[in-house]
């Protein structure tokens, strides 16, 4: 890891659009992209496959330290299996949030996350990118939107994919996940003092991408 390699840390709550925005920013800049939430999803998924309960911190941490995973062309490979869809299920959204409360699991995933910092730069997306994983990041953005707007976006995504969805249930799930992510003692979701707040409730994706690029330019992560 080179400390000269710029990192744009984008943190924020679930369904804020941060994943989409972070990937587009990375693509525009030709930077690498770290989807740190996927790592917690993979731990939840691998734990379930191995019969390890999501409360078993020690067993999950040793599993997390040995994960055989690769990110290739937007797909997540675990061993020989493509687990991209499996880890995106609502069950694994909940599982990820549950396994993420364990400090030993978080610590086991640190080295893996640092390995993504390679030239020419990294866009890191998560909850604790600016606070814990890359505290020296060049640019820190806290990207959020109101819970109601986030629930509507997730609802629309599900309906567009032909799934059945219940808006009230989605809103309740988002609020429960926000509460768990913000209230845990290990690296809770919060806006760092040096992060710039970007509320995307009223922004299109393109406007949010442009806003992040403008912040990155101002903090000179990019020219
Ligand atoms: O971004 P996501 O929805 O894929 O994240 C899934 C869960 O993982 C989220 O509820 C909290 C946890 N998480 C975390 O604790 N730290 C991160 N850097 C990223 C995600």
C-alpha cells in the first residue's frame, strides 16, 4: 500500500445510492473500487454455508481471515462459485449488518481492504472507510439521503427487476439496519469530523457523481 495513492472514502447508510455513485466515480477516474459492504455480506454468507451462527464472533473472524474471494468485472467469486446474487439477498443484508458488529471480524477484514489501495487511486465505499480503514484518506464524503427516499429507491429497484416489494416493510428494514449500524460500538456508522456531507435526496445519480468529483478536486485527490 502506498500512502501517496489517493483514497476517496465514501461512507453512508444503506440504500443511499453510495455504491452506484462510488462505482461511477471510480470508473470516471480510472481508480480501483472497494465495495466493503460486500465483504461483510460474504462473511455472513460463508458463515451460513459453514453452519456458523452470525453471533459467533471468534469462528466468523477466523473464517473471514481465510476467505478465498475475488472481485472480477463487477462479479464476486468465492472459490469457484459466483456469489454476486446470493450475497445481495435481503437475508444477507441483515446477516452482513449482524456480523459487522464484531470487532474481531472487522479486524480480520482490514488487510484485505488495505490491499485495494493501488495506483492510480481507490474509491472505497462503506461505513467506516474514512473513520477506521483509511483514516488518512485524501477525500472523505458522507453520502446520505432521507430514509423515505432510500426506501423508495430500493422499492423501485426491486419492482423494476420484477420482484414483489412492500414499501412499508423496506422502510422498516432500512431503519432497523441504520439503528444497528449506528449504535454498534465497533466502528459505528457516523460522519467523521473531516468528511463532507452530501445529501442526495434531491439529486440525480449524475449530479451526485459530479458533486463527489468536485469535492475530490477541491481536496486535491484528483487534478
Ligand atoms: O453497503 P452494504 O449494504 O452492502 O453493507 C452491508 C452491511 O455491512 C451494512 O449493514 C453494515 C456493514 N458494513 C460495515 O459495517 N462496514 C462497512 N465498511 C461496510 C458495510
